[in-house]
C-alpha cells in the first residue's frame, strides 16, 4: 500500500466528487502514543495501521495509478513519505473507538489480528475538449479497509472519494495535473482530501461484534437515459461506470448513516478475492465476506429542465431518477424497494458561454442518496416522503434503520 501527499494548490473550481498475499511486514515507526495521540489513547479494539495501498494486480500499478504513484515518489524524495503523512492526518482527527498500534508484533498470539489500510481503488484523470475549452477531471476512489491478516479476510470497509474539476483555455500540462492530484489527496479550497477523510472515517469506525452482519452493493444498473449524461471517461467500460455508481451510493450510506459497506466486488475483486499491494511491496489477496444483506441500485435517468430565465441568466433543474432495493438473499425478505427522484437547481449567468452539466448531475445523484441515508439515520424525513414512490416508505425507512444497526 502506498501513501501520497502533496502541498495544497490554490483555489480552483472543483467539486466534491463523487463525497488484498501473505503477510510479511508493514512500515511502522515510533510509539503509537506519540505518533497518533487521539487514536492511541482511545479505548477499544487494537488495530495496526498498514498505511496506504493500491487494489488490484501489483504489476500494473504504474499503468492504473500513474499520477498517484508519481505523487508518492515525490513525497518520499521530500523526506516525508506517505505513511508519515497518513499518521499526521490521523493525529489531527478526533479520538475514536479504536486503539492504534504501530507494530504487528503487538498483536501476535491473538485470535484475531486486525490492520487497517487506506486502499486506493481507482484513479481517474481525464481531459475533455469542449467548446474550445479543456476540462480536467480528477477523481480518486478509496476504502478505509479493515482486514484480519491471520485469516487474510476483509472485515469491513468504509468508502472514501474526492474529485476535482478544472477548466483551461489549453490542454493542462502534466505538472498542472499533478498539482490537482496532490490537492485531491491533501484537500483543496477548504474541503478535506482523501487523507483527512480517511482519518475522520477511522475516528468514527468500529470493529464488528460477533453478531454483526455484512452489507454490500451487489447489483448496479444504469439505463441509457442516465449514461448519456455521464462523461466518456466514466463510460470507458461498463465496470468503470458501475463501480463509480456503487462507490457513490456506498459512500453516501457509509458517511451519512454510519454503516460499513463490503467493497463492490465487480470493480475491486475477482472470484470474491481482493488483491492489494502495500507501499513496502507486500501483496495481499484478501477474501471478501459473503454479504448477509444485498443492495441493488438502478440509475434510471438524468434530465435537465429549464426552470427560469432573466436578463442576468437562466436556471435549470438537474433531475436524477433511481431505485434502491435492500434485501436478505437467504430469506428473501425485502427491507427497502422504492424508486426515488431528486432535483438540484443550477444558475447559469448570461455571460457564461460554456456549461458543464456533469457536476450538476453529480450533485443531483449524490444528493439523492445522501438525503436517503440521512433519513435512514433518523434525520429529516420530509424529502424522502416526497421523493419516494413506495407508499409504505416510512415503514421501509424504519426497517432499514433497524437493519443497519445490525451491521454496525
């Protein structure tokens, strides 16, 4: 697993996107109490920090994560490697339920030895030319992944992502792209990056009790009326689009309802085995647990409708239409099964000659699942009552809330 960090870059137009073999050794240093005071002093289960990792085939890391791996080398050359940056981010996070240890030896002899890693699953960097402009899109998707390095199995995971969009009047240079990638990891324009999000997630994470159940997004469908509004760089293959949608839904449920999500297997694993490589070269093949409960997602349509107009500009509603189904496959019990819709308004000044619709569509889709997750968590339910097609949505929300308690 590898860790990368770069200095902050100046404010730019951006959006909050879209928010694995045998064990040898892990890069740790110094005492947990001095490196990570907030976490080390917390009472609870002991977990070893494994650092940052990449998922998938180790031999193709430089092809799949070219900017992230380059970013990591810059950090290392600067004398502050990725794992040090990660520890620094965790030290600044609030105290959590877990006790972090820095040596695997401290957990030897136990029935369960748990480690946590920031596992980067996808790096998307794309430049589109539209209306004489060049649009740069950077998206990093990752997991705060807890695994048992004795049984080599995933225990639970919390999705994390951060995205950035920038507009240029020419094609951006590799150096300019690298600066934006750095900002995705470190944060930009006052929004926390991947490292801080990992630290915050770790502060709120917990290890499952013996009776805890597992939850996984297992089916993702995107209809043509939805995919037509998704950029080409997210449509390069069906698995890319499906994984993007699964991560978006999983992150909304995880961050807003506080429930861990087993990684979406189609995008991260082969044969239900997830491969990942740590920055010191160790490679893991981790077994994904078979979920007790499955989530099916369908993104049915993305529609743009003019809402109003004046001399100063026009406003548009960006609507998203989706459905969500949560069920227990063994018994066939369905907890939630409803269509949903959400609209977000975007103002376009009359002086603006180019309109990029995707960030607004992203806000609409992300907002749909964020609001749903918040309703499940017991917060404002007004939106879901108006947005859901199911007549018994109140019962479905209550049933799902009780289900999520079993998975925490």
